[in-house]
C-alpha cells in the first residue's frame, strides 16, 4: 500500500554531472558544502554519495551538523564554518573536526590547545575580504601574521574567504575581494599554506578565483544553473492529489477569500503548504504541472495544503496523481524567482514531511 505524500526527488546522477563539471574546470580539492542537511537534500545520503565520488573534505556550518554526519561517515575532513566557540576544544579534538578560526581569539585558543596535545595537522583560518560576516578582519590577520612562524609546524594551514557577489559575474566587488585575498596570500607564503576563496559562483568566475580548494554547494544541488550551461537540475518537488472539488462561479477558495471563481472551475487539493517550504507569497501567482500542462495555484497557500485549478485536465486527473511544483517543467531557480526568493531558501525550507527519494 502506497501512502500519498509529497516527495522531494533527488537525482544523484545529476549531482555527479554537476560535480564532474566542477572537476573539469578545477583540478585541485573540491570540498562540497553539506551544511543545512545538504541544503535540504539529506546530508548523510548526499555525503555518502560524494564519498563514493572521491570527495574527502566537507564543509558544514556548525558542530551539531558535524556530529550528526560523523555518526554515519568516518574518514572525512569536516570543516566547521562557525568556528570554535565556548568550551568546544575537546569536542572538536575528539571528533577530529576542523574549526574554521574566525577571530584571533579563536586562533589563540585552538593553537594553544593543539600545542598541549602536540597535534599539528590541519589548521583552518577564515579571513574577511568584504563580507563582514565571519572571518578575521585586518587587525586580527595582522596578529596572526606577526606569529606566522607558529604556523610552520602544521602540516597544512588553509586560509578561507568568501565572496559576497559571486552570482553577479560583472560585479567589481568580486575582483576587489580577490585582490584583497591575493594580498593576504602573499603574507602567508609558505609551502604548507593553502588558500580557498570560491564557493559555487566563484568557480565559474575564472581561474583567478580558484586557488587550492573550492567549496561548492548550490551548483552541486542544481540551483543557479546560469553559472554554467552544462549544470543540471537535481531536485523535483511533487505532490499527489488528495481531493477533487468543484467551485461554482462566485465562490471562493482558501483562507480569507483571496481567490474568487470568475466561472465554474474544477480544483484539486495537494498536501503541500507553507510548512513544507512553499512560500505564502506565491499564493495566486504560482503554478504546478500535470505532465507538461501548467495549472494555477489558487487561494492562499495553507500550512499543509494548497488548491490548484485543474479545469484544463479535469477529464484526466485522478486522486493520487502527482503534480509537479518544480523539477522538469520549471527549474528550482525559476520557481524561486516566482516565490520572490533564492533557490537556497526554497530547498533548505522543504519539510521532512516531503519524503526524499534518491534516484540514479
Ligand atoms: C554556504 C557557503 C558555501 C557554499 O556556497 P554555494 O553558493 O552554495 O556554493 C561556501 N562557503 C561558505 C563560507 C559558505 O557559507
């Protein structure tokens, strides 16, 4: 017996396609970003798949994510972007996580700790080149520079930064940040020092942005396909019809009567609402697809449900048939645009009520 539920279909073959495109452009270390449950796609299955495809380094936001992944997957390097916060030295050390040191204070705390442990493997530092979010600012960078001889004992020191406008190819800000990073790089010229600037967008800005490691997230998962025409869509969101109704001329659908039928229409209800990550903003604007036929969303999106005008396909569509919200007929990017948000926001908001189905 099959239950009726919404499904997020994740096409692993297309993740591999996207990874291979990056591999073609960039021959050094690729560090996939699997924060936020691998952008909602499922961190464990995605990381397992990427491990099978030879990725050894991973980027997450915080220690909770790192601990969850570590339970299932060993022998990978996990960079924890939010750095070393209160009393976290032991837990980082015990689990071999690499804290991304975002301030001089974190740097001091962690290197002092590692000195005591006589452990000098990887050290990760983030520098701020214009995002003003996380990473050391000039004063802190200078302090580390003044202690640069202490970096020599580490097997590898990797210095990260992050672009603020990598999705705007023409933005001058990218070049400014790159130049600032090159300056910082020149301060830390030692064979054990490596550098990483590019996330998805930066990878496609050209070789000058590549350095030693790249950190792709969205490009692997099928968002921002405009970065490169060979990137493929990865996720599809589909939802089954659970009720069919008829709305007479003049009747209204949904909360607060935001939709009023101009003529009699046939409607379907699907179990997908704003609690599943469909934005309320798309109410009365968005569409879903039956095969390749575009059907309007009507009324206000509810928490768990939405209503679709299915008049165009009323003779064909049955209870249990699936309607596509995004995927083949409309890309994640275009769906995000209509929702007045980013593809990142859409996929990281898809609820666990949508069962993830991995296809090859
Ligand atoms: C989220 C994030 C990434 C990945 O960004 P994408 O645009 O999804 O490739 C890389 N680096 C840092 C610092 C991030 O915060």
